[in-house]
């Protein structure tokens, strides 16, 4: 299972570290972790740069249970869902669940916007460049090469 974590409010680095610890407490150790990236806001409704990181876990949980858990973690991290693509302390999205494809009212796997978001693709390519998107049949690296998003994404320097 592959997550992206990110936020643009509060102690952004501390919140990513805390969210990671909570994810570890539920799903076990991190298998792979990207660098933390500083990224421009995407979607037009939030202000200020985000910090984002991609994490990979192995789990026996089903996707719907994982979603319930990450929504609880977001709440613990102070997440308020007031405006779509608005400012937030923490957002955790499931990007991939192996090669599984799932489309329900609550959850789409792979995440619907992977190919459109440079802030997702840059950290994905860092750790999983050759993973093939199950719907698009292209690697993360190929998706990044074709991505039209020109947002500024760079490795965060503490």
C-alpha cells in the first residue's frame, strides 16, 4: 500500500513525523519512504507551500479499513474538511494498493489524480520509478515525464 502524506498548516514537518508514527502503529514498519518534498499548493484553493512524503507499507488490512484508519489519523492531526482542496494540517491519500483497482463511493484505487500531480509523482518516482499504474499501464517515471503540471516541487531542506 502506498500513501502520500501532506499538509500546509502548523508544524508541517512535525505533523508528517507524527502521522508517520501513527501509521506505523496501525500498519507496521515503513517499507519505503521518499524524501520529504516542499511543493506549491495544487488545486487553487489553498495558500502556502505543502510538505509531502510518500510512504509504502505492507498490510493485511482491506482498503476500506485502511481508509477508516487514515481518516481517524487525519482527525487526530487536526484535519478539518471545510473546503475541497483547501488548507489542511494533514491529508493522507492511498495512491496504490498493489495492482488492485477499486472504485467505490468512498474510495478510488489507484488514486484518480496520480498522473496529474507533480507533487505526487516526484516522490513516487524517487522510490517506485518502475511501478506500473494498473489502469494507465505506464510506470510512475513515464507518468512524470508526461505530466502537464508545472508546479514547483523540490526536496525539503530542514
